[in-house]
């Protein structure tokens, strides 16, 4: 997992002890548990998509497929998909700026 930013979280003693115990039981670090919790809470809801589209959206979110492949699976043009991703708050990993998309 690539680290793009650092987040400092202050825990009270009880939460820290519970996380430490849970991390030990699951053979993970406390940091990993916190990252998993944040991901679970803020992951986009992909329900309502076809059985093919939902895994493709997850794969795109994880950086495993390109936006072109996702557009093919979603049945959209790449530019249309870019707008759709933006409307749904799904980050786009591209080298283009906002002005590039508006002028396309």
C-alpha cells in the first residue's frame, strides 16, 4: 500500500488498549486496522451496478485497471466516464488538470 499522506490520530487509553488487543488477535498493526476502518467507512457505494461493473470500479479504485478499461466495462466514452467519476466523488489518477477536461 502506497502512503500518499500522513494522518496523526490521537486515541484515548481505552481505545488504544482495545486496538492493541484487536491488532494482536488479527496479527495486524494498529495502523493497519485504522486504515482498514477509514477505507470501509469512506469507500464508494458500488451497489446497483452490474456484476461486471462493480468489480471493475473496485479494481479502478485500487489502481489495477486503467480508466480506458473501466470506460469499456461501464459502456461509456472516456470523457463521459471522467465526468461521471467526478460527479460520484471517485478520485481520478490522471495527469490532466480541470481545465483540460473542460476544454476537451
